[in-house]
C-alpha cells in the first residue's frame, strides 16, 4: 500500500516535500485504478462456473449389489467428472419404474425389456441405452434337501411361488414349452413378495423365482442359517437368451438432451468397469450409502452382477438379435405384437 508519510524525514525542503506528496498520491491512485482494471478484465474473461446437472436415478427396487456401478460412479466422482450430480433412490418394481420414466418423473432408471414392451404396447416411449445385465438375471431357487431340480423336465408337479408382480407367472409356462414341457406342468402361486423367500426355506413352496444380483443371495443366507442348501435353475441355461435389465431413459430426454444421456451412460459404465475389477471396494461404497445392508449378501450380489455385465463383448453394448429374441419371447407371453426392436434400444451413447 502507498504511505504518504514516507517522504518525510529525508531533509527535503517544504516545497519539495509537497511536490513529492502530490506525486506519491497520484502514483498510488493510478496504481490502484490499474489493478482494479486488471482484476475486472480477469473476471470478465473467466468462464462462468455452471452448476452440475442434477439426476435422480430410480433403482427400480431396494438398494442391492446390482447397483454397484451406479453407486461406485457416485462415490468415485465419475459423475462429477462429467458435470453430473447423481442420487440413487429406491423404486417399486420394473413396470412402475419404466412408467415413471416415461411420464417424466425420472430421467434415468434401472429397467428391463419386459416392462418396456408392456410400456410401448400402451403408447410409451422408453429406451434402453446400455445393458447392465447381458442376459435375463433370473431363475428358480429350490432347497436341495427337498428337491433336485436340474432341468425343466424336473419341474413337473411342483409349486412355484412368486410375488403378484413377478414375471414368473407368465414367463415360466412359455419357457417350459420352449423346453418341450407342458405349460401346465407346474402350479404357479401368487404370493405377498415379502414372504416368498421365507416360504421356500420353510418348505411351504417347492421353488421360488430368484434373481442374480438381488434376492438369490438373501435366500441362500436364510437357507444356510437353517442348515439347508439352495439349488439354482437358471432360465438362461435352457434356451432363454433374452436381454436383462439396463439403463432406461425416455425418447423425450434423448431428443432434448443427448449430451446428458451420453455423459450419464459413460460415467455409469465406468462405474461398472471399476466395480467389476474391485468388488470388495464397490461393496464398501454401497454399504457407505446404505449401512443397513448385510455386507456378505451385498458382496455376493456385486460378484453375481460381474457375471451378468460381462461375457458378450464390450461392456453395456446391446445385441440387436438378442433384443429381437426378447420381443419374440415376451410378446406372445403377454399377447403383444405391436413392438419392434428398434423402438426399445440404442447403442448410440456407448463410448
């Protein structure tokens, strides 16, 4: 800072002191004005900091290992790297989640092609922009001490339980016929979803639909505590090569903000790539956000998700032929014939 007193005491005449004071005063003022101008110019040339785009991601169900990539991308800052701020929230089933995305309540969610085919048959416009599960992630769990169900032919005469919204009630009869069995070979029982897993372990039903990356790990934990072992009959091992769940958005979001879609898809699969390589670390991120979850169950779910996301080439890429097989299976099962593969998916946003 300038100090007008610092010219005193140097043996100058009074006149010279006055001249020096005036010089010092004007020099200082000019210096301040110049500094102010430089600061203003710097501020004018600095780009404005834009707030990150806010996204609420609908997980379609309760938090679980299948969401490893999304949660990892949040915790590792992969979304922040592309100017997104993402929060993952619970959902209430695939059909409802897909409907909420179609209605604009959410921009992105975890959805499945079955729900999308139903949505499109009613005029909806949703689309999978990246496959998380490269094949249908469900099968039938059973207690090995009660039954040995190793193929569709072994199911004759058993009772299969599933919640009222579960696709098991529609898909299993079609799947049985695909494998040379009568669609009436089993009894399908609609149950409260909250009691299905326990009913299986307690022997009240013979088999239950269970999901990799989800309730299969819970059923196995319950059975272990009861001294029992769980067998798993995977639909995909017996002629069901259809697409599983993935990132779903709406055609409206794609049309209005394709850059946001690209950034979200890129960061999400960066999260899955990291989670697949570091399952224990990814499990820690999930438990950090949802500490009530069981660590062992969550880790198993994360590891099951690794198998679902890989095996068909590039992470997230959707196989057009598999989409068509999905429609060919789901359409007749639900009496829908008005949906085309091109309406359901795009690989445009995968980098």
